[in-house]
C-alpha cells in the first residue's frame, strides 16, 4: 500500500472516522446501559423496601417481619440514632446504610413491640418530616454500599424508606439490590464492543479500499493512456471514457477535449512552420541568386531588386514574430484607454498616397483598452487589403453601438465569396483572384488583423459591402475609463 496515494488516504481517513464514531457511540451506549441498569437496581431495592415498610405500617412487630432471604435483597430496619431493630437472617456485614450492625442489640428487644414502648427511640429529630401513623414515605433515598450475605460479599444499591407504625414510632427500612448482575452485563457489553471494534474496522477499511480502487480504476486508465500518448507522441489517440456520469467521466472528457485542442494546435503550428518555410524560400532564393550573379558580374547587380527582397524578408519576419507572440498568449497592456478616432485618422493619413482614395466617416469617439500601435497595425492591414482589391474607392467608418466600438473597412472590388469569408483569415491563404494583384503579400495580413482584434477582446469578420465589394468589420469593447 502506498500511503501517499488517494486510495490509501481515503481508506485511512474513512477508517479513522468510523473508529471515532464507533468509540463515541460505544461510550454513549455503555453509559445509557449503566444508567438503565442502575435505575432498575434502584427500582428493585425500592420495591423490596416498600414490602417491608408495608408490613410495619400494618402493625407487624419487628420480630415477626418477613424480611427477604438470600443475597438478592438484604434488608435492615433501623430506628432513631442508628439502633438496629431487624435484619435479614443471612446478613453477616453491611456498609452504606444507617448502621453497620447486623443483629438487633439486646437493649432493642424491649422495643420490639409494635406499640413502640420501652425505649427512647420514639423521639424524632424532625417530627414534621415523618410520615403519618400507618404510612410510608413516598420518596426513597438511595445509597451504594457492600453486604456480606451468607459468606458472599458484593456491592449493593440500597433504598431507604421511612415508615411510621400505627403506634407512632418512625423507623427507616433499608433494602438492597445486588449490582453484580448489572456490572456483569455492562462488562460483557464492553468486552463485546472491544472484541468487535477491530473486526468492524478491518471490514470498513477493506470495503473502502475496494470501493476506492474500483472508483479510481478509470483514473488509472486515464493516467496510463496519457503516459502512452506522451511516450508515442501520437496526439490523435484518446484516453478511455467510462460509461458513468460522475466526476471521473467528466475528467476523461475534458482530457480528450484538451488532447483534441492540443492536436489542432500542433497541426496548426506544423502547418505554420511549413508555410513559413515555403514563403521564406522564394525571397531567400531570389536574393541569393542576385547576390551570386552580382559576385560574378558586378555590372549586372540589380540593387533595387535586392533591396525589395530584403524589405520583403524583413516584413515577413516581423509578421511571423508577431504571430508567434500572439500564439504564445501575449496580450496588449490595457491600463490606458486608446482613442480609436485618433488611431483611424493617423492610419488613414499614412495611406494618403494610396492607389485609390480613402473616405473616412467618424460618428463617435469611443475609447478602448489596449495598444494603439497594434490597433493601428490591424487597421493598416485591412486598408492594405482593401487598396489591393478596390476598383475606385475605400471607405472607413467608426461608430459605437451597444457598448462596442465598430470599425468598418469597405471597398468596391470583387468582394469575397460567402464560402471563403472564413478561410481568408487562415495564415498564408490568398484567394486566386487576389494573387493576380498581390504585390508580394504573404497572406498574413488578415490573419494578423483577426488575432490582434481577438487579443483586444474583440472580433473581426468579413462580409459584403452595401454597394458590392468586401466589408471587414472590427468590434471592440468600449472602455469607459476617463
């Protein structure tokens, strides 16, 4: 057993909780049992004492009392000042009652008459509390002591009742009930609990271990599956999903969803690397060819062409670096609001000498949280795309709707077919119609623009302009700071 495992900790915890619960419950049961048996002993002692007191209340002389025999209920009749008037025949010694004497004193024989004459025991310390003539007190007093009855010594529970004889003499009757039976019963229960507790704990531990092992078996299968996937590198594989609808099943489903997302991410990364290698191969090969020709024939060096290829490589490297940062989760700082109106004006101004005129309409001045340079880069990419495909004009609008800043870039070109409006945002994708006009573009502009919009908590979608042509709409959450 691995004590650091969930199974071992669960088993140990469940066993400990059950052990504490059983010990507490056992103590409560023992206390209740002891109190119940003590109450029964009090009741038996009271019954025995009332039987003797009833005889005295009826006028039976002390010498003719029918006292209980045997060791179950030793009895005494005690007068004032602890004078023993009567006792059970087999009683040898006693403690816990009004007197330790077991035989009436010779001086008490003269007081054995029911009329109570011949002694001074008629005097009562508190006559007001004594029962009336021929009556027995209703509330007994209880005490615990020992008695030796016919050579057997044991613990007893004594009940004491006051009774007044018809002659007016008040005496106290003591009758005991053996506690040995109660203590034997409590001891038997305690021994049974102590004997059964380890067995029950072993059963609880075994059941908990088996149930936990069964519950965690799918987790072991998931762990083994993940280890195999990690070792083989085959992200197309999935971990087994149990048929249950519990937390383990949700864990397996989440794990498979994570593997699917990871597979897509790796496939996208591999495709990105392959496309990047393909796009870099052409300008590098062209640049190398020109340099080799220039090395052999300096007079044939096309310096402008070399510069153009270097610039193209520079732009492509910058685009790839930006996409890598966005893929890594880099997000723009959003503590300072950016005025989108200023971004639109500045970026349109940089495109003032474009092939086609750019019309601007700003109806609101929303603020957004993010990076002004990256928002300008996203808008610039859209303007570059619109300029390449426009026939005569490009239009840029800025508005605020429903708490969102909306930038729309439209052109009067051929537009984007509906089934291609999502694919054009893939990296290195250029439609056939676009390739005829493309002046060295690598197909990364729209992909970068969408990733930048997403990094600012917004969206970028393609649609159709009202008068025909393409329409690209950026929606960003408006920032009310300041």
